């Protein structure tokens, strides 16, 4: 099983990625990081996921994942990686 994490989980791209991961038989979603929505349920922001997950947005990154997706706004991924090695 592949363990995945998402950085920047509140936008449209992240919402679609979350949906794909939740329904993928070989991947488990470990965390979705969002500073603006920390501790809120993912389904509160992504209404199309109501009933699909009880995960909440986190403000702490788990570095022990197999794959990490960056779904930050345009140009923000590079600066995020500089701050979070």
C-alpha cells in the first residue's frame, strides 16, 4: 500500500486528488496539510466528499510517506520546499 500526503488541500486540484486517492485501491491518504483549514473536516471544504472520509486537515506534515503531492497556488511550491526540507 502506498502512503500519500497532500500539501495545500483546500483548492480544486487538491479536492480532485483527494477524491482519486480515496477511491484508489493501492493508495492510502495519510494527511492533507492546510494552514487555512487546519483541524476542519475535509468534507466541510470539499462538499463532494461528504461521506467519503472523516479525515481532517492538519497543520503538521508527516515526513514518512511514499509520495507527497504539492497542490499549492501558482509559484508557492518552490518556496514551500525551501522552508520545509
